[in-house]
C-alpha cells in the first residue's frame, strides 16, 4: 500500500515516520526548508528517553510522482481544501482519504475529492510535539479509531493491520460520529484550555481552578452531543479525561503550540463545532463560547504584535 501523509507537523511526522517502517510512505508539505530537512535527516521520534530514526520520503505539494492508495490528512482544518487541490495529482478513483485532523466537519471538504465510499474519518489518542522540522516527542500511545461514511470499508482490515504493525493500536468503528464527539470531549475541553492558559495537559488536571473549568466544558459538550441522540454520561467523561491528562501530563496540544508560536488555530473546527451544534439544538454553552472568543482574542493579540503567521 502506498501511503501519503499531507501535513508534516508534529502528528504528521509521527505517523509518516512510523508507517514508513512497514510500507511505502511519503510526507507532503508546503515548506521547502522543512521538506529538505526531512529528506536529509530522516525523522527522529523520541519517547521516554529513547530515540528511533525513520526515513520516509518527503515531497513539496504537487511533487509526489505516484498515485496514493491512502492519503492521511494532518493539515490544519482550514488548509484541507487547498492542500488536496494542490495534490490532486496523487488521487484516483481508488484512493482512500482519511482525516485524523482535530475537530469536526472535515468530511464535507473531503467529498469534493472522493466519493463517500473512499472517505475515512478517524481520531487518535496519540500525542506528539515537534522540536524541529524533523524531530518529535511522542507523548501518548493511545488508539487510532476510524470509520467510513458508508457501511463497510473494503480496506478497513488492511489499514488496521498496517497501523498495528507500525505501533499504532487501531480499530474500525461503525459509528464514526459518536467517535468524533468522543474526541471533541478532549479537544474542546482540556486541549483548548491548555492553549488558553499556555500550560501542559497535566496542569489542567492538577490545578483546581483549571480542572473545574475543564469539567464545565466537558459537561457542555455532553449536553450538545446528547441532544443529537447520543448518551454520554457527564461524570464518566470527566473521569475519562482526567485519567487521560494524568497519563500524559507533559503533553502539549496543537492549540497551545499554535498560540505560542503565533499561528492561526483550529478552534473554529473544535470548540466552534460544539457551539454551532449547540445553537442548532437550542442549547446554551456559554463556556464553549467564551473559549472560542478567548482563543480568537489571543490570535488577534499575536497579529497586532506582528507574530501571527
């Protein structure tokens, strides 16, 4: 199977590197200096004091010379359409496109490039932070779960086996939208909050005030998801996320990194997705709305300081 990973950020590097050990895998991005650095140095994955080096091939957008069997999207959500447009040359009628991006609603964009049968939506509990263009720290070893827009995916078993062999625990789900809500429980609560506070994940669980606010965010997500027919238990979700944070206390989220480095965040596809769904259901989610505003205020501050890019 030929796999391409579009978006060689922290998570893209992690998946591109480890998948390259078991199959033909390439990284695709838009930063020439970073692409050159990957091709020169490979990708180094650090974990608990040990290091492993991998050698995925890296290409600039539009330069990958083959058709891909599986495309994995790790770009920021707002860059998805542009990235796929620039790389349409790698797609054919048999190509599967998988999103492991943060947030919700990415399938709407993917349908412009593939039919429903070939669109896969996934989530991952892996964690990764980038030290430089070709070095990452793998901070979490959780499961990757994906599903198809249509019942039964011809490639589900093969993809799961490849991921498992690469060191990514993996499973296929028949209820992808519940899976997305399950991940939003973390992304639209502790992840966003760690970005606003500019702290690691462990702080959110260990600080009394931060954890109280995090629980409010979680409960608002539960109310919104349950209005769509799901049955999330608020206390169970709070306990699950608390344990998740303590299991990877030194992890840093993408929103944390984006705000720290003056980049635009994906908050509209994360907390913003919760707010939009709540508005449609007539549910009040004031803490989610506050979180979206705070992140945008921080983006505006960075822009005014001339560090937003």
